[in-house]
C-alpha cells in the first residue's frame, strides 16, 4: 500500500478532487468540497471516514486502523501495509460514499451526471 495507490484509487472516483489545504505536502481528497481521504505530511497512512464512532473503534481494536490525529472520532488512519489492496479500496470507497451521501441531491446529480 502506497501513497500512489491511494491517490490512484481516489482520483478514479466520480467528482473526486485533490487539494493540499494546509500546504506542506498533504493529499486531501474531496467530493463536493468535503474530504473523504487524507494523507498527511508524515506519509504514514491514509485517514478515512467510517460510518460511526463505533465502527472506527472496532477497526482500531481489531488492529486494522489507528486513531486519525486531528480528525473526528469516526475517522481512522490506515497505516501503510495494514490492509491488502482490496480492503484498502473498500475503506476508501466507503468513506467516499458516506461523504457523497451527505451532499445535497442537486450536487449528487451534478457529480454523477444523472
């Protein structure tokens, strides 16, 4: 699992946009202006949103993720090498869908082209 792989997964999602909002080398991926994945300057993993605080805690307890510094408790950081590519992709896509579903219906239609 690498930064390049995460960026490739993220940029393939509909309406995904890259930014470096804090400067210094962050890879923040957003849809509709809302972040769904972030790689920090320390480049030690990717932070993603989970469906709930309880889901995040379960992933942490299972050793599949760690607490995502500076993010809400429903976010986790997936350390490089902690997951195989299929599970990493699933975590990123789940985060994307959670954020996408919180956008207005109008914005969702614009992004999906429906």
